[in-house]
């Protein structure tokens, strides 16, 4: 499965793994969900009247190595 939505946050590229309404998550369990879904960052986003939590996974820069 290829990610469909990308976002730049603090000069790093992330793909949006999950979008969840903040009202659907119990207070204090955001960190548990972040760890369970193996996400690097969680940010808040406002969509009209709803506040969404975006669970993001970082897309790291490619590293070129030489094989001998």
C-alpha cells in the first residue's frame, strides 16, 4: 500500500498514516496510539469545526552507499 497524503512538518516529509477526530480519543491515550501505530509525530489539524489528530510517519532521506 502506497501512502496517498503527504505533509511537510518542521522541514521533514511525512505521510499521513491515520486521521482521527480528537473527540474519539480518550484524553491521555494519544501517546499509546502513536506507539501502537508506530508513528513518529502526532499533530492537531482543524477541519472546519472539527479538530483532527494526524498520526504521521516520517519519510527519511535516501542514503546512497557504495558496495565493494
